[in-house]
DNA sequence: ATGATAGCTGACAGGTTGTCATGTGTCAAT
DNA sequence: ATTGACACATGACAACCTGTCAGCTATCAT
C-alpha cells in the first residue's frame, strides 16, 4: 500500500520512519497520532512523508498488516506444535498475546499494537484486521487443523468453526488487555472454549490409543 | 457523561446539537469528524460546546450509549417475542440491524451509527460498547432467556453462552454491513448459529408438540 | 437594586494536515 | 561535456482544526 518509492528507500531510513510511527501510534489513540511527531522523530521532511504514504491511514494499515502477517505465522506454528488441536492452539494464541502485552521486555517491536489496543479501547486492531485480513486467513490456516478431532458435518463446518473461534478469541483478547483482572478474563475465556467444544469436538474419539 | 448544563438546555436546542453530531459522525470516520462542523450546523457557539462536552470523545460515547440502551431494549423485546429462544432472538437482532442499515427510510435517527460502522471499518461501535456497556448487559437480559431450551451444566453457562453469541453476532453484523454480498454473510452467520446450537441447545426437547 | 450564581460567547494561541513550486541527483544519449 | 528526462526531495504555506479564557449576560432571592 505504501508507494514504491518507500521501498526504494535505504532500509535504515525506512525502518527509522516505521519505528517512529510505531512509537507514536503506541503513545496516543489513532485520532491523536501526529504525523508531525513521527517525521520529526525520524528526521524526515514533511513532503517526503507524503511521497511514501498517502496519509496516516495508509501508514497505519501497513503497520497493521505487518502484525497480521505475524499473527498468521504464529498461529501456524502453534497449530503445528499442538498437532492440529484447534482449541489448544487458540488458547495458546490468547496466552501469547496476553504475555506479550504484559511483558515489558517483549514490547520492543510490537508494542505499538498493544498501545493501539489500549489507547483505542481495542478499537482498531481486530476490526480492521477482521475485515481485510482475517477472512482469507482461515483458508490458509485450516490446513494445519486435524479434522479428526472435530465433529464436522458438512463441507464448510471447519471454516465456520474457525470463524467462531476467531471472533470469540479476538474479543477475549481485547477484554484481557483492558481488564483490571486479566486472570478472570482468561478463566472466562476457558469456560467459553469449553462450551464451544461441546458442539465442535468429536465425541468419544473411538481409538483410545490416539 | 455530558455536563449537567447540557441537560438543563431547552430540549429543542439539545436535540439540534445531537442531531448535527449524529450527521457529522455518519459523514466521516471518527478521526475526521469536526466539532466545528457540528456547532456550525447546530448554530451553537464554540465556547458553549465545551460547556456541555469535554471533548469529541465524550460526545461520541454519549451517542454510543444512546444506541447501546436502544439495543438492549430491542433485545429484551425480541427475546420476549421469541419466548426466550436465545438463538432466534439473536438472529432477529442481526436481521433488524441489517434492515435498519439498508433501509434508507429508517436511517433517520440511528443512521449515524451505521455511518460510524461503515466509515470506521466497523471500528468504534462494538469495541466501545463491548467494553463499557455489553459486559453488564447479559445480567439484565439473561432473565428473559428460557433456560429449558439450553443445555446448562453449571451456574455461569448461560452468561457465557450469551457472551459467545454477542461476540459472534457482533462480528457478523460488522461483516454484514461492510460486505458486498450481505446475503452471503447472513447465511454464513446462520451456519455458525447452527454449529453453536449443537453444543448449547438442549438435546431432544422431549415434548414434540413444543 | 443588589449581589450571587449560572450560563454564554468569540477571539485566540497553538497545533494539525496535505499541497506544490522549486530544488537536487542520476543516468543515457548525443 | 552537455543536454534532457526522470524520479525523488523539500519546506513554506494555506486551510483547517481544537480547547481556553476573560469578559459578557440572564436570572433570581433578598
């Protein structure tokens, strides 16, 4: 989405701008994030900025996309590690995001995302991603799911199950990040997963040794 | 949240401001909504605005709250009409909101909400409501649900089921409003409800005539 | 008629954004 | 070496925005 000129930039300069932008988006809600502050911090002239990005929104979406890619990759890894158990993988995802948010060490690179979530009442992230990036995702991730663990009754059941889990997990993450008592949110999320399993997991997997 | 002075205003003047605000929020994304435009349209002096609301955000949240109240009332009505069938009621809710958004006639009063949803990539509405208003809601609405229709295994099952349905329905509404093909979103939502019922609805309601 | 209290107001300082005319650097062809 | 063509860089600028504040007005009890 940024102009090609942006990608022709020396990587160092490019990263400097992105880094300043991340910091600024983490500092205040989207509406208050100032392009001025970003370009001052990155020492980029005003005009140049508009060579690279049409406006604040384009830059923001670019950063969101970055994070979206990362979440997909992470989810692939988690599904693989859990051998296709979709519920376990989603819980892992929830925990990872929560941990990332709490851990002051790990905030380095994706701190801005958490800042966004916090500052905007969790507003931007999941809705924006939800629209533009999530929807095609299940298609890519679905392959890592072990269908034998699920009670699939028609062709698109798996996709729908994925959507439901994304919706519920996404909201749970938001609650967790904003809650005063994250542990309560987690146990609440666990209970929800439990209820979802009742209708989604395959009953009595027959083969005990599995 | 607005100052008491605001409520001492002649109702006509008050409504004029709110109305202008609704229109402005419907016109552009939150970040671009201009207090200037609102007060010009409502013929309110600049200083006065800041007598009533601390800033744009307070006004916005007030309007969101208005809509939230309305949704709760609507949901109560739908649950009653459906005799406590929570799935039917949520589907009704989904359809009502979609219809309201599509119907140019009905846009009058709550059009701004739809504008907000559209303009902000569905960003503000459900997240904000989700945080501040939804959470206490299940407690109020839960009384209208007929527990005999559900497979409740522990004390907070009903509340959790409510939360799941809110999460899933909320996201479905967002998709529906932004989708090019709303019918596809609706049928997708139906399929999700169907899957959810598998784990939530009481099996074999015994009485066939029901 | 006086004072107290509440509410009203518009000019203003300080900030923001997106544009654009003019500048610079590079490279190919003469 | 000169020229033109091209992509890219730049900062001054107009137009807009917000939140404040010193001073204004209306109302009402005494």
